[in-house]
C-alpha cells in the first residue's frame, strides 16, 4: 500500500470547544480506485467525479468502499475456532425507547430505530472493539449506538450502572458487558442514506460548523430576503411608517391551494374558498358549488390545469393550477395573516419570470410506485417541479454557497434535512392552525393545500436541530466506515464481523430509491435500484423476487458473521407473507431463530411468534449462526436420531433460561415442544436432509432426554438456574394462543386438556370462542380432532395421551392425512378449500422420498397467499424448487 494510502493511523482530533472533523491524509481518490469496486452489485448511478466529490476515503465512499477490508484487518479480531470462548443467550427483553432525542431528530428518514434501543443489543452481544455490521444502515443509527457504548453517560442513561473498571451492571446489578466503543461497518444501497450516516458518525468542529452556517444563512437572507417580504395590511389598508412608506412584514409561510372545475357547470373553484371552513378550521367533506349550487365532494371534482413553458427542460408542460390564498407573516414579534394582494401576486410573478443564477437538479423522476402519484395528480415529472420557484431559488443559493465551506458535508446534510418541507409536499391542514404538520411520510404525495415555508427561517430551525445533535454526540474519533452498495455482494472476508444489527426493507412498505431521489438529485449520485429488495411492479419485482433478494442478503450476513455469533433483525410490517418471507430468508441462509420480542411495552403473543397470523407490532428477531462444531457433526449425523438431539442440545444452549417481566415469569416460546420441533425440521430441510422422526416421536424423546418445567424444556444445568429463579416469582405468565387452523387447534386443545381432563360438552364452547378459522381451511369437526389426537377415560373425559400412545395416534392420523393428500395430488385445477395439515404431511412425506416435483406441482395449485403465509409449506416448496433446479 502506498504511503499516502496508509489509512488507519492515529491522528490527534478534537479540542475543548468541540471535536474536530478528523484530520485525514486525503490522498487523491481516482477512477482507478472506483474501478476496483465498479463490478460490485449496487454501484450507484453517477459520474465518477461526482462519486469522488461526495466520498471521504477511507471512512466514507459514495460507492462500494474498497477500504472496508483494511478496516477489518487493522481493527478486527480474527476468528480463531480453537480458542473461541464466546457465549451469549439472546437478548430476552422487550425494548421500549422513545424517539424524542436530539440525535434521532436531527434528520428524518422513512424508517429508523432509535440508537438508544440499538445500544442495548450491542452491549449485550459484544465487547469493546468488536465489529458491528449493518447492511441496511439507513441514517447510521447502528454506528451511533456502537460509538456511544463507550460513553459512560450514554450507557448510564439506559438505566445501567458503570463501575470504575468499566464493568456494566444491568438493572438487577448483574455484570453483563464492558464500557468501550465498538467499531461499525455500515452499508446501504442509497447514497443519500450513507451520506447522512457518514455525517452522523464523523467528528466535526462545532464552532466552525456554526460559524459557516450562520455566514451562509446571512448571505442568502441579504440576497433573497426580498422574496419573503409582504406589505402589512390591517382592515384592508396597507400600514405605513412615519415617513409614509409601507410597513413591510417578513413572510413565515404562504398557503397555496389547488384549483378545480365543477363537473356540473364547469365553473372554476379554488379549493381553499369552497371546501375550507375558516371559523371551524377544517376541510369539509361536502360543499356547494358557488356557481351552480351543486353538492360536491373533492373526489367528484375535475382538476384545473395550465400549460406553461418549462425553460429548464426546454418544453411545454401541463401542470395542476395552484394559487396563493393565505400569507402568515411577522412584523417584529407579532404574527398576522392576510389574503395575498396585488403586491404579493406581482412579487410571485417577478420570481417566476426570473432566471435562477445557481445550479439546481432538473432530473426526470424515475418511473415507479411513489413517483406516479404526483405525476398523475399535479403533472410533476421532474425534480424541480416539486418546488415553488421562490424556494427552488433560495435552496439553490444555499446549496451553492455551502459547497465551498470547510464543513460542507454536515452543512449539506443540514440543508437536506429540511428538503421535504421545502417542497410542495409540505401540507397545510387548517385543523392544526399554526402547527406545522409536514409531509405525508413514505410517499411523494402532493396535498391540495400546500404550506410554502420561508426557507431561510426553516433551515435556521433545522440548523438548531443538527447543532443540538452534534453537541450531544461529540465524537473524538471515527469508529465507523461506510460504503454504498447492495448487501447481496459484500466485499468482506468470511467470518469477519462479531455482530449484526439490521432493519431491512419489508416488501412493498417503502420504495426507498423513489423517496430518496429528491435528496440524491442534489448530491448527483443516485441509487442503483436493480438490487433494491422491494416489491415493485414497475421494477418487475413481486413477492418471489423480493424473497430471492432477501435470501441473497441474509446469505451474505451469514457468510461474514463469525460462527456462534448473533444477528438481530427488526421487523415492522403487518403482512403475514412478508413475516414468513423474512423468516424463510433467515433460515435458508443457515441461521437459527432463537427468540422473538417486540420493540415496545407489550409482549408478543404465540400467534405472532408462531407466524400463524398478522404481525401488528415491531418485532425483534434474534438468530444465531451455528458454530462450526455443530455443522461438522451434523454433516456426519445428518438424517439420524443423534443428529436431531445434537441440534436440540445446541439450540437449547442458545435460548434464554429465565425471563421475568412485571414480577411474573414468562413462558419462553422457543422452549416449547412444538417450536423446538419446528426449528429441528427447518434445520434439516434447509440443509437438504430428510427429517428422521415425526412430532410424537420427537415429543417423547424430548421428554425422556430433557427436564421439563412449565411446558418448557431445558438442559440439566439450565434447569437448576431456572428452578432457583422461578422461586423468586409467584406466577408464570402464559402466552395466548390463537386458533386459526388444524395445527393451532391441536395446540390449543393440548394446552387446555393438560390443565385437566374435560368432556366434549365442557370444551366445545371454549373452543368456539377461540376459533378464527381461515377461509381456505377445511377444518375437521372438534369431535374428529379429539378422536385423532387425544384419548378418552371411563368418564368420557378427553385427556392428553402419554408419549407411547401418542405416537400410535399420530401414525393413524398421518395415514388419514396422507390419504387426503393423495386426493389433492390426483386432482386438477386450483385447490380452494383444503386441510393445511394434509398438505404439510404430504410435503413432508414427499421430501423424505425426494419427490420434489410433487411438492412444487401441488404448491402451485393452492392460493399464493396461503403458500406465502404458511412457513412450513413455504419452506418445503422453496427448498424443493431449489433441489429441482439443481
């Protein structure tokens, strides 16, 4: 490596007034450097010089970062399997952290996990100096959290105690971690996201930043302040000073209204005038046409348009007609409101007709899901169409000046943090009065009432937010390197990182590349969305393409994570099939899921944890990469009984032993027999191995080999710990179980009959109360479920059979299920109503017989929604499809 490229060296940073942006030997980044990574998936769309201008090597690259490997070599700890003593149970506690924090609020983003929440996971799973990786880093909160693990005050603010030697004690006074910054590698497909993340995680000279920001704002105010001036009017009269000159006020914001056409009389209607009740401060659902009296709704109106020449793109465009209707302004410290008068309209005309003397982006918006809405509603096809002429001018003036500033990167981020409210996306809602509601997040929606802010004042407010953030997070040195690329191809060696925290995209929730386009157009570096893991018809990506991309991403996570280490995945989506797709991708990669929690104050239900119904809250999945010992042994024992119990023993080691909440012990779902069985089956199937035993045989063997407490199974040494801690609480909080199909019905019956034997008459009303059958499910009668799965005593009461008898019952039941599956195999056309349990049993039998073709053919005849929402069916189908392709 050349002398100027010896990147990771100790350099003096900071001073008592603030922390200096780290001084670096800025060697000249060349196109040759970019050529080393140009082949990597997700290389952004941009000119080389723009990527070079935006980058700050080695710590930040607006493309795949070729120096990440050097970071690992310099600071990482090589994995040594012979001397690896790492052991952690999953972080088994619900996490609730608010968003009202200066760091969190400095810059908005579409999804964001509070850094304080992430700190808890990093402290639990890592030691000082360990390397944390986040491949969907967004604005870099994982990097912030990694650095703050070395900040005593930040750690103590979580409720932990830090001893003099750096040992961290939890809320119960038990040592669990050490004080010290962790290193972080951050990656995201979006240049806007990584640029924001880089600035969050880089030292800055606070005084220089504030001085330059104030200078730039003052210069732009002097040059462009006239654009936000209005005459002070009281009672319809312009107020004048002692010399007879009009008293001028400073505009705070101007409200613009859409104009519509009445479908009855073709009269022109200003939405503000006809639909807004000014006294009540609300928009009416129905209103009369002032021209013909017709009763109207917004949906019934036709939009008024105007054809204008767009000098920036050199052609005529048709856009929605919008007019100013209200000005909120200040004279001194007093606020006033007025209707725009001739002075205001002439001012707007003058600005519209003037050429802006600065560069600004005029890119055409990409074809997409979010970008279609403003195109259809308001004729917005290019980036500059999102702004009023006035705010585009001021934004461009600010942008041009900051490019020559010493702290230009942070100034750029400050300006971009105010971009959304600088556009026509900024909503004015009369019911909120002078409270500013901002944009509709996750969309590019243009409202019918727009609040055009005084941009100089708005950016001044954003400056105060950023200033508060950097003053609360004064970095002494950079602990983070960041790159811009797809997670599907990470330029890191195997087993090189110590922990992964990730908040991935979820199906069609958010179209990041479309939403970030407005930011990235100013940066001149755009997302390459070929590898964007979303469901998007325009990109030609449906559920299957989304899952395939996620599987590639998690396969890379698995490859670079050290064996025996953990990955935390945050999930926030209400669609069951996305929940299943994420789990399938995690397990296909080789991970084993050990715990599922939620990131708020409530506890997850069995319904959520066993993937049988919609996920309504943010979940946190804890998954581990099995150590090399288990994989080697399993390779030798695959498909044998010993292989099953070897997996169970290893898996039980990774599960929490005791979880207390509000003075009650929780049932740890993953320690229940049916979930242990599901994990064992998945482990075999994902590795292409036949499952050597059925559920009843597994349950019987589980009971013989492992101690059981409160319906959970433990290793011998774990049960001692559980028994001791169980004595400290009076009761155990049971998980609720939702009955939706045959499998959950049997689980519910087993739980209910375990309490005491019950007659059919006793159990029937309880069963009906809990039953929420899926529409496609051919559910047997309760009497048939009891006959096939339970035994009856002399008094006519049903009870749970002992393991020996249960095995016989299961064989009889499986025979009946397979008989029904044969009917499905022989049939033709779509299956609309069926027993899901028969499909599961049939797929299992076909898998054991390596009859992958039948699995695929039958799976394609059931509704896709059912396949995507059933983890077991999806697992067999995906793996059978893969085996057939091989």
